[in-house]
C-alpha cells in the first residue's frame, strides 16, 4: 500500500486497519448512515427548517455539469492563484 511507505520510519503501519478505515468512509456508507441517523453538520433548508442532505450527489457532484459555464469561468479567474498553487484545473 502506498501509505505504508510514508510510515516506514514511524510506528508500524497497519495495512488492514487502513483498508477498513477507507471502507468505513466510502460515500455510499456515509450516505446510508445519514439517512438512518441524520447529519448534524447539514444545512437547514430555508423553506421548511429541515436539514438538507449533506451526502447528496456523490460522484454526480460535478461543478462542470451543475454550474453555468460563465460562472465557472469567473470563479476560475477569481481564484486563479489558489488553483495554480494546489495544481487544480
């Protein structure tokens, strides 16, 4: 596992434990847990004072599909330095 190389000089890295943690954080699982238990950090809707789904779109959450192209262009210009700094598109 790639992460284990980073931890060679530190305490023993447990590949199995890391795999389990990653599985526990999979989007589908978090989405199911939100349906059962709710999600305290989710925003409250303006119209009905109910919590909005936080784990909503998953892999369908693509700004290129959801936002107007002109708005995307303006945002990229506005945040150009940050995008370049962190190697975002």
